[in-house]
C-alpha cells in the first residue's frame, strides 16, 4: 500500500525538475521538454487524487490535458522552426526573443 | 480452463514431483541443518507468489518458443510462395524442401562478427534495437490465440489498445537507431521509416473503431466472441460487417509492417538496408527476426478483429470428456493467420514500390478520410438499428454526408494526370489509371502465375545436357564422353558459345597466337605425346580464363574454340588447369560457325639489320619464311648492302600465302628486325 | 510479506526522477529526448499502479509514441550538424542557475517536510485508501455525458493546433 503522499511528493519533485529546466537551459527544445515534464507531473497529481477517492473526473481531466499538451508541443515546435529559419539558431540566450 | 491454469497445473505437478524427490533425499541424509534449510527453501518455492512467478515465466517461455517456430515456418512460407508467384521454387536445398533454410541463415548471422562502427553514439546504437526487439515480442502478451489464452490470470481489459501502444513505440526507436548509426543514409532511412509508421498508425486506429463499436469492448477475446453469430451457415465475421474497415486495416498494417509495396525506408536497391545498415551479425539477424514477428502480430490482429479469430467448424468436439475446443481453435487460428499472410505475400509480389511522398499522400488524403467515413457509416447504421429514433439517424446522415463532401472535394492539388494519348491501349477510351490497372490487374496476373509449373532448373542435379556419345582419340588412344547440345535447344543462327575452351590437337600448328593474344595469360604450352617436341600445344588455366573468346577468334586454323560447356567447377584450383587431353574432350562440341576472318597482319623485315640467325624461319609454324643464300637474296631483290657491315650468310625470304599472322617471327627476332604491319602492306622487305 | 506495490513504486519513481534529471543534464539533445521518452513510459507505469489503465495506454501512445518523435523531428530540422556534440553549457549564467536551484531545493524541501508544515492534511492523505475509480467504459460515459463541452473544445483546439503548426512550419514560397 503506497500512501497518497508519496505520489504527491513525486509529482512535486518532477514539477520542480521541470521548472529548473525551463529556467536554466539554453536550447529551446530542451525547454519544451522540461515543460512536458511539468505537464506530466500535473497529470500524475490528478490521477493520484482520482485513485485515492476522487472519482473518475480526475482521469477525464487528465485525458484532456494530455491532448492539450500534445497540441501545445506541436505549435511550440512549429514556432521554434520558424525561429530557426529566421535566426539560424534556437539558442535562447543569444538574442532577446521577445521584443516590442 | 485457461492457458494460465494449464501451465500452472503443469508447474505445480513438476514442483511437487521434484519436491518429493528432494524431500526423500534429504530425509535419507538426515542432517538437521540441511533439513531445516531444505524446508525453508521449499516453503519459499511452493508459496503462492513464487508459483505465480514461475507460471508466468513458463508461460512466457512457451509462448516465445511457439512464436519462434511459427516465425521460421512463416519465413519459409513466404519464400516459397513468393517464388511461386514468379514460377520459381524458393529454397529447396537445406532440409527437406528448404525448411531449415532460415535456421541456416540464423547460424550464418550468428557466426559473423559483431562490429560497432567507430563514431556511433554507442549507447543509443546498442540499446535502441534491443528495445525495438523487446517491444515487438512484448505485444504477444495481449494477443490471444484461442479462447482462454491469457498469460495472466484474467483477460486484459484494454487488449487491442495495449498492442497498439506497444507498437507505437517503434517509430521512436527506429529513428534513434537510424540517427545513432553515424550514416547519412541510415538517418534518411530512419526518418522515412518513422514518418511512415507514425502516419499509418492513424488509419490503423480509425479502422478498428468500427469493430470496437460493434463489439462493445476493447478486449480482443470479447471482440472474437462478438463474431460468433452465424447467418445460417455463413459466420458473421466483422469482415462482412465492416468491409471498408477491413480493407483499411489491411492496407495500414502492410504499411506499418514496412512490407512491399510500402518498403521505401528499406528500399534495398537504394538505401542498402535503411536504418538497419550499420548493424551486423546477430544484431541484424534479430532485427530481421522482429520484422517477421511484427508481421505475425499484424496478421494475428487482422484475424482476431475481422476474421473471427479462432472460430471455425469442429469447435465443439470433445475427446474422452476433455473439451477439445481450445486446441481446435488454435489450429484454426494459425490456418487463418497463414492465409492472411499469404495474401500479404501476394500483395508483395504484385505491386511496385510506392514512393515516400505518394505513400504519405495516400495515408493523409485517402486512408484518413476513409477511416472517418467508416466510423460515421458504422455509427449511423448502429443508431438506426438500435432504434434510437429517426432524428438521430437523420442527424448522423447529414453529418456524414457533409463530412464526405468536405473530405472528398476540398483537397490540395494533386499531381496532374498524364496527358492524352499515354497509358491507353490501342483505340480504347482513355481511362485514368486507377483501381483496375493499378490494383486489380497486378493481383490477377500474379495469381495466374501462381498456378504455372515452376521453371527453375535444379542445378546441379539437372543441367542442360542430354545423354552422351563417345569419341575416340587416336593419338592418345583415349575414349572420352562428349556432351551434346542442351535440352532446350539452341537456335542455329548463333552457335558461338562462351563456355569452356576446346582444342583440336591434330589441327594445331603451334603458332602461339592464342597464348599471345590471351589478355589474362591463361594459355601456356606443353608437349603432347605423338607430336614433335618443338610443336607444343596449348594448355588452359580455367581459374584465370575469362572466356573472352579472343583465342578462338585469332586462331588461324580454328583448332581452339569455345563450347557450350559451362560446368567447370572443381574443388582444387589445380584441377582447373586443363591440359591438352582434357581440352580435347570438348572436341565434339566444336561450334559450327566460326568467328569471321580477321584482317591479317603480315610481317615486314628491315633487312639491313638482319644478322641471319635463322630463328624466324625455324620458328615459323607454317613455313612461310625460308632462308636463302644472301648473295642470291641481294641479287633477287636488288638491295644495296652496306659493305662495311658483315654480310650474313643467309637471309629470310617471305611468302605471304602461307603466313597465318601469328607474330612468332616478330617475337623471336633478337634484333627487332621484324614488325607486324597493317593489312594493307604486302609484307616482305622494307629497306 | 513483501509489499510489491511499494517496491514497484520506489523503483519506478527513482527511474523517473533520474531520467528527468538526465533530460536536463545531457550534453546531446537527442539523449535528452531519449531520457524524456523513458520518463514518459515511467509515468505511464505509475498510472497503471494507480488503477488507471486506459490513461496509461493513452499516455504511452501519445507521449512516448508521438510527442517524442515530434521532438526528434524538430531537433533534426534545427541542428547545425547531426551528431555534433555541442558544448551546450559553455557559458553558465550563474544567476539563473542559482535562482533555479534555490527554487528547486525549496520546492523539494516543502514537499518532503510537508508533515511538519501541515500535519492534519498529511495525516489525512496518509490514511486514504487506494480505490479503483472505474472502468474504461465508465470513463467514456463520463466524458460524453458530463464533460461533453470540454471534449468538443479540446477537439477544436487540436484542429486549430494542427492548422497552426502546419502553417507556421511551412516552407515559405519565394515571392
């Protein structure tokens, strides 16, 4: 029997690792990967609560979140491709990406 | 009784028997610590979790062995059937009718060296194929072969989806393997392969939605159970209820398994082996093996989803009170899988390879809309039949109609059709090349060819020869067997063969032209008994000979020729050096036509350099050069001799009629007096 | 005797955390993608432990099957040289690193020291029992009955995402 708190701790640690990756890494695609890790941590949290007496709504919400995360990855990578074509690099530190 | 209980019963029986034996031994020894230890170990082994573990492990091993044997049979089946579509025979040597051919391939690959190329990404290169192989075999956890065939205690609730999930990890692994190989073409192969697999997963999944709707469950056992109704004698399988879905699933499965016509990622003539290029030895063998395992899994899925799985006649028999239903079901299942696999081989033999952009276009433009239409039609029919009411039915009908219009008419630009006048046959009206020419006609042609007699010659048991006659050679007093022309006959017009070299010893004048002209220097000269010691005859080294025919072409008497005998292999290289007796063996095969007469080159002397050594006249095989006294020579031909130089005693005279242009005189002359001139010259003396 | 669930959870969780850290710490981007796939598969296995088989399969199909391949394609299309080991962390911006590490440590400490900060909630989570929320068909009924609107909105979102992705990443025609 695994207590619920273990899953929540695991989710929190995974979220923190994802946050660290988003804040630190230079390569834009690795930032997107860390974002995906964060989304997975969220899903884990939802499913854990759904299993420990929360009903099926958690699983339904997770299903939607998985779809949305996949769509977000697709659009994000398309944006990075355009960025690469314009600047020749996807390094996030060489140029300020957000101007104007 | 399920498979799990069956294996568990066997394991419990074996363990009990072993336990009894060990207990008896331990009691005989009667040493207290050993007894306690044996009791403790026995308690652990016979406990519930341990028996579960052992049952699962044995189940997995049994299933793996059955799959292994099945794959070897499937490989044999494909090779034989594929060859039969082209009037061949397939493998026949190894084992009875070639059954052990694939084991021979496996042993060969096992003995090859496992090379890791230098700059590959080592961990990715090694691990990705392992996981690919593992997942391809792991799908068999969820594929039941007969009723009650679960590897666990009960049926897997998400049956079909588990198979699909494990299959869907393959593109990623293929991509990584192609990337890790440090080879641009492997990378291209890997990318193409991953693109193709990912694209075709969508029609694969969509085509099954109709089946799942009809069966109300994801579990494969229940899907097969839902196909058990019969309409009179005809079993209502989902092939009849979902023909469009079955066709879509088959096409998408053939594309997923990367078989021809969708095997551009492998593209043997272009990319070597695609993403598998840099793998060698047993690694490659295992990867090839998993391609077949995936094919087996794909065919099993088709059978389970659309062909009624393990159902067939004779399912209710029982033998001595034991229900034989599951075992008969197993037999029917494998028969059906092999039939589906035969259809896949038929498809493979019929179609050319599809280009990558055509492939993707087919998937996204045609198969995906067809899948959606299939779902809509199914839902509409189900709604109508389950009496949900006319409003729902009308709503679905309108929706599907709208979708069809949208999908079929709002399409991106496709390639324009070929211009008028092409792709027609005679005066028929031009048709766009479509289903009939591209799909049905090739299938019909190969099916017709399947039933013809195979035309392969089983070399070396059957060769192109008829029974022999004998020939007697008077000089060497030998009797030799002479083979005649082949069974199939050779047209009379062209009988200049390029086979073994034959020699007519009696006609040879030892001019040495054949040895001189041979580009590989495979002709040497030896003495022949019964001839003058200086008149040597040729001896051919067939290990070097390339059967170019130059010796036959240049021989002035036509005594050396090429025959239609091609059967020249020997175990020892020295056996390939044919002396003149062996060459005479082929005398009966002398072709009737000869090479056309070549232009003759005649020698000419720069007579002022001649020293009168008489070598040219001695060596001339036909006697075209005679030595006459030099005084008579000078008078006859009116040449002025430089009086300061010593005049030789005799000088050569040349008669052009006898010359055979062998070039011996030019070769032996020590002072290089003689040159072989162009055919226009008349030879003779050149001042 | 031995709690297989606890052992499985510990093994899966450790592999998950280690591979998540390796995603960030790999020198080569493709290695990060491989470890990301491993993370996804481990999360899927955790879902199986939590009696959510359908979501586990969906996770493996979508994440480990499709999203990782999408990332790999994007990596291939944006790389200067294939299989060239970029010295990616040549200049390490110390401020960001420090800040991020602080946040990370802070979050982890909070999660581990939860019983100290809020003992009642902790006790309540500790006492909860693992249930089986429902089968796949129950989930399906829930989605099409109660959560129909989010379902349709997610469908529209995916359509928009496809169109947007294709549009953004198309090859610009020379005008």
